[in-house]
C-alpha cells in the first residue's frame, strides 16, 4: 500500500482508476485475499507439524478447536494486514507505519497487557490472538476478540480511505 505514495505513483494509479474509493477497495482486496490464503495454509501446516511432533499428546484438542485455530489464524493475519494497510494509507509512508506498528504490537501491547489487564484485551493484536488459544481468560472470547480486531481494522481502513479522499495525489 505504501509504495503507491512515492512521488508520482499515486497520480498514475488514479489516472487509471479515477474513483479513489474503488481503487482503495481493490487495493484492500488484493491485500486481503493472499493474506487470508497464506494464513490458512500456514495454520494448517503448523497444526499438522505440531500434531506429528506431539503425537498422542496432541489429541487434547477437539476438531472444533483445531478448526477454530486454523480459520482464526487465517482471518487474524488478514485483519492485521488490512489494519497495517489502513494505517499506511493514513500516514502515506511505509516507514512511518512500521515505526508505529512494530513497537506498538511488539512492546506496548505486552507492557500495557501486564500492567492493566483487561484494557489491553481490547487492543487489536491481543484481541485477535484469543482465537488462537485453547483457553482464554478475560472479558473477550475467541470470536468476540476477533470481532474487536475487525473493528480496529475497519477503523484503520476508513481512516485510510478518508485520508485518500481528502489529500492530493
């Protein structure tokens, strides 16, 4: 997404697709589909490797829990990719996006999570990760946590679309 904001690149794209909303939706779809596919394939591979490595100890998970983990992993990774795309469209910079998201997801979320408890459960990364856990404590369940991440993603995409419509190419 951020590569479009190099000098002249967005102008060229918008000359081909002048409706900014349609361009942004197509860009989001091109990000979402492969992210979902890669997430699902990776989750299935990880599940198979884990089951092979753990042997009989892996029989503790039901088929429903395994399916939830695989589908949830794919959806979670897709939502996080779209979240990053929305932030990139808002900030118009890949460097700024990474400078914001990497420390936020890798550091701040864990520090706040340990210090405040349930407030951190509503951060986009922590909420979505609940779908990957066998057990969960707190105010959110696996699917409601994924819904919270979806809300964060929708907000980021809306902010990115708003920014794209308001600024010059």
